[in-house]
C-alpha cells in the first residue's frame, strides 16, 4: 500500500471504533452558546487544535472542510453559516463519511438551530476538491495536511488556493516539529497516519504556504502537542512536536515578500510624539503596534535604540501592519 492508502485504512478503522485522544490530548471544542456536541462526535475529535476561529466566520461564509472526521468542526462551522449547503465536508474514506453523517444526525436531535441540510458530505480528497474555482470563502483542515509528503502537500495547498475566492481564508491546524524528523520515522506509514512522523518544521511549513501563493499568514496558536521519546522512537534525544493553528489569506504576495504575523509588536521609544518610517508605518510613542515579522525586522534594524520589537506571542487576530 502507498502511505495514503495506509492512512485511509487507519482512519477507516477509527471511524468504526473511536480512539479517544488519538490526536488531541488537551484541546476541547470551542464553547458556543446553544451548541451541544454528542459524546460520540467528541470522541472522534481527531485534530491537534482548532480551525474554528469566530473572527473569520462573520456573514455566513461558505466553508469547505477537508477531511470530515467525526463531523465536529463541520457542525461548529454550520453554527456560523446556518444555511443550506453552507458547509461542504469532503472525505475520501467511506466509513468516515458514514460515521460523520451518523454523528450529525445525533447533533440535529440535540440542537434546535441545526438542520442536516446545513452540512453536505461529499466524497473527494484534498488533491481534487469537488467544487469550482474561486467558489468558497473558507477552506479548513485539521491534522490532515501534516500526513502528506512534501509534493502532495504542495498539491493540496494549490487546490485550496484554487477553490478560494479572492481574499478567502485557509484555516489550518497541524503538528509541526521543533527540529527535522529523522527519515526512519518519516518512512513509518502508520506513524505518519497517526500524525506523529510527517510534521515539518515551522519554517518549512510556512514556506509551503507562501510557495502556494498565500500572501498573508496569521498564527492563531502554537502549543506543545506530543513528545517523541528516545527509547520508543529510536532518537538520540527526545523530539517535541507542537500544534500550529494558522489562517492564510488568498491575497497577492507583496514585492518584498509575504506577511507572516506571529504576534510581534513595534514600540517607539524616542523623543518625538511619533515615528514615521515613510513606508506606511506610523508608531506613536510608547504604544505597541502589531506588525508582521518582516516589518518587525525592518523597523528593528532601522532604529534599534529607539524602536523596541517584542517577541512573538504566537497569537494574532488582526489589526496590524505589514
């Protein structure tokens, strides 16, 4: 079998017999007023973080969810869209589609606001999404793309870019590795399917997004995920995996490079009321201004004694300059 066939077989198994804690060890579903989640759906929460960011879900967006899992995030997206076909959930594994449909039927009995027509489950995969070009506002995936080998990840990102409307958002949650994962683990198809051996480093992961054409990337969360210990995984020292939640925008890449926001700010500490770099950035004395990492580097190098650049918080929700 190819590694993708191994992954499909594995998720067919856990669709029939939920494996609690397969991916998540700490994260829990977004708590929303009036949203009730069936226990079976919660048990199939096969993700390492969340892609449901309310700031990106105003005005009933059309959502394409890649890899339906147990249907949890499809239900949460439907909470915001609340219209027929507002959420399209795609999965290549028949048993997973069946399990998600069953879970959504249970959810409809527990949530008066939810109608089954709000979520359409379709057969399909990340490499050939069954929707037209520039047709959806949001594409989302949780703990799926890290399974792909680099060439396949590039195909999946290009497909997401294709189906997004201009200005649309790709919402992702994936494990990343704090250092490159050794080849003997990368070649273990079962571990890759379990989201334990396919993770890229942060730098590799964000570069893949830029290479696919996304001009702005915002980091919403970065947290410890799993530790691969030396004895079990044949490593000279333990290797920490982290969970990264991100939002990438289908906007043109600026001439001086893509904008990546990680929560950095620039603070002017000079004697004037404000500092203007004559390039669109005005810093008022003593007041932090959110900036992308690229701009942080430029401002910090321009006046290192008068402009303080704070560290990445790995959390950003808008309002900054690029």
